[in-house]
C-alpha cells in the first residue's frame, strides 16, 4: 500500500494526515500552528510524518492565501504574519526529503469532491464553499485548473453589487461581502440584530424579521446570479456547494439552484445541477493526498 501525507496549515492549528492510495485517512495529528515561526511548524510536521512509520510517496499541503502556487510561496496571509513571502515547498522538501505540492484549501476540497466525492466521474466540476468566506475550485478531467499564474478561481472579490456592503479588505459589493457567513452575520449585527452566525439570521428571517429576510434575500439573489454567470462562462457538468452556510441552512442549496435556473438561457435550465458536497471537514486533507499521488504519477510517465 502506498501512502501520502495531507497537511492543512491554519492560523490556529495544523492538521497532518497519513492517507493511503484508496484515499482512506489512516492516522491524523493536530497541533497548534506557530504564526510567527514557519520553520518551527515545519519541524513539527516532519516529526509527525516520521511518527507515522510509513514510506511517504509525496506531500500535499494547504495554507491560507494569497499563495504563489507556481513557485510554492506563501505571500501575505493575515493570520500567519511570520510566514509572509515564505518559500514553503522548498523549505518543507529540504526538511522532510519528500516532494511537496502546495495548493489553496478550496482547490483541494474541490479536487477531493471530484475524485471521490459528489463530482466523481464528472468531466468539469465547479466547487464553491460558502462559510466564513467564499472560496472556489475548478477541476477539469480530474485536475485542478490554476490559470496562467495560479490565481484562477479567486472569486471572493468578484464584484456584483455597486456600492454594496464590504467585508475586510475586499471591495464593496464583492460576493464574499454579501453571501459568506461572516458577511450575513455582520450585516445583521450592523442593523441592530443579535446573531452569532448566519443560521441565526436565517432563523430570524423565518420568524418574520424583515431586516433578516432582506439580508438572506440578498445572499440568495446575488449568489444565484454569480453561479448562473459561472455556468455561462464555464459550462460545468456539476456544481458542488460546501461550507456551513450552504450545508446547514435548510433549503439553501435548493433555493440557489432554483434561482440559478431562472437566470440562465431557457435552453440551459436542465444543465444547472447544484449538489451538496459529499465529504466532510477532511476533504482538504484528502484533496492534498490526491495532489501528492497525481504528482507521483506524472513523474512515472
């Protein structure tokens, strides 16, 4: 049995998993990330990998963006201040002696859903996660589409609403500033409502609160418009939605699909297929292993 290692580095925690060629997670370890000292975290990763006691074929790793995926460099993630412009793949390969592939988390989740999840067997799969933020990944023939410089599917800052709400460093009216869980909650709180997460805003809307209903309507309307636009541009075989907003708010995916169908050409309505993600929180780790095994296969050819 061959093994790869999938790694998810976050601002708070790092997860490391031993995954076999059947994409089964055999072992996983989690520890606190050091936001100021990347080498310390990489050395801990190496210790975990050694502890697995198996020959490792490759490593796939996910880190917060923005990332230079072509050169394997972490650029300026706000929650990892000591990692800015850090040559991650080069340094981790030096420490472990194993080939390393870097990707963003949405791309890896989309890859996992394409290889063994909801999009298995489909030629073109578009993946979108609606949770704290909005992230996306496009897979064609089972491979991640990165674009010319590795920034394809960086959709969070796509502008849909002139002078609309803003979120963090994003521009006004961006899709993440309208439809993400953080944005829905922030808009509700700014309007004087008490809500800890988007699900509570949805519940207030169900109870007849007009402000909450308007905020949810904006999320449905702009997100469905965005997805309809992606259908016009990409013509995917399947659209997979993931994230806490999409999966935990009752009827969210069904409502988005219904509205998206109303916004494409009539002849294309039957092409719009939006389904929930099939894999849980481990999809990023599994996607990282996919990346490592794919790289191994390329080297053999």
